[in-house]
C-alpha cells in the first residue's frame, strides 16, 4: 500500500512538472511571436492606455515612441546582470512625459563592472544618457519583470542619487525617490527597452529572452519529466507483477 501510494505521488509529480514545462514553452513561444511582431511594427506614440497597470495578454509587447525629460534624482543600477559570461549592471532612468499621468522607467543598457566593482560616477552615467530636448525615444514597452522570491531589501541610494538594486523593485525606487522629495512618484508598471539604434546608454540589443531558456529547452525538459514518470510506472508495474507471480507460486494472496 505504501509503495503504491509513493509510486502514484512520484508519477503525479513528474507528470505535473512535465506539463509545467510545456506551459512555459507555450508562454515563451507566444512572447517571442509578440516580440517579433512589435519589432517589425512602426513605433506609435505612447498613451496612458499603454501604461495601464495590467496590459492585456494580447498586447504584452508594444513598439512605442515617447518624448520627455529625465528625472534628475535617481540613477538606477540593477546588479548582477550577466552578458557574454561577464557580470555587470543594467542602467535605468526615470522619464517624464508632459502628456502622461505616470513616469516611465527606461532601460539604458548593460555595462560590465570594473575589476574593483566601483560604482560609475554620476557624471559618467548622466553623460551616457544625455537627452536632447528634441530627441524622440522609441523602443519596446514591456511589462515590469517578475521579482521571483523577494528576500530582504532590494537596495538603497547613496548621497549622489545612485540606486544600486538587487532586483527591479518599484517600492524601493519610490522609497529612494521620496527620500529627497515630498512629492509622490507614480511609476508605470512597465519598462521601455530602447531601440538599439538610439545613441544613448550602454550596450543594448534586441534580445527577447536574455539569460533564460528558449521554448525548445522547456519542451526537452518536459519530455524528460514524462519519461521519468513512465519509467517509474513501468518499474512499479514490473515489481507488482513479480509480487503477484511470487504469491501465486506460494499459493498466497498478495497484500
């Protein structure tokens, strides 16, 4: 009885993991299709509807354009971003647009940490993101990235306004912004990933799934989990059959 219960639980667990991998593969396939369609579409002027807290599932990725000015308080660095085997940071700034009710976080690209992991100077960060008043930005508008398991504080800003984060946490950004200003920062639940052709920031590209598995890998893992479930089923079946034969040979009834 215990062996049967254990076999059922193991097979059910392996099967659930297999279906979960298939769900991840389907989600990423849809994401890549949306990404490609958005990249190929001409950018359109961003609107308040685009910055709604919960975009529809059919419009998770949009190619938009926007004109505005940077917030001068915060220079946001997201730590432990890996590219080509090197550890660096992703650089973000907050953009205000006169015709939008909320501010927008803009991804300005990746930069490797120096050997001593010294924070880049404020002048260097502002110089890399210098925004001409007539420059219209364009890029892919993406939902705010998931945080996974959030443990501890995300980070804090130094006296010069450089906010080093371990995860892209909206509350941590708002808290750092409010430290030197009594106004409330209303930040959109979206991030603008600039088109690579725009001469701003650091290293940028159009990777749709950076540092994560493609759909094909998820399908491969699903096959492995299903194979394990089948293997456990077969092993259990063989053991049960041998147990039945053994008791028949001795003229007893299997438990």
